[in-house]
């Protein structure tokens, strides 16, 4: 389903502090991503993203630590 940028901003505004970042969440959710990597953790509502979409928000460094912790 195609949406215009205004509706994306409105639909995903509760997941971001800056409404102009809504398209990032929309893309991650649409792609069924498990992770969103960013240096700006404070811009995203990480708990809400995890609860609603099962998307974990990490910095690149934290993501590497997570991957290392998953090695057997």
C-alpha cells in the first residue's frame, strides 16, 4: 500500500521524537526488519518499537556486541 509522506509522518509519529524520522520507522516496519541501527537512539521510542513491531533499536556498536553474544 502506497502512502504519501504526510500520512507516513502522522501514522508513525508516536515512534519518533522528530516527525521527519517517521519514514525510517515506516520502512523498517514495511521491510519486517528486526533491527534499526542508528547513532541517534534518543530520536526513537525503542520500547514502543519493540513492543509494537518487534524492532530493536541499537547503535552500530551495540549491534555488534549483540551479534557477538549470539555466537555459539
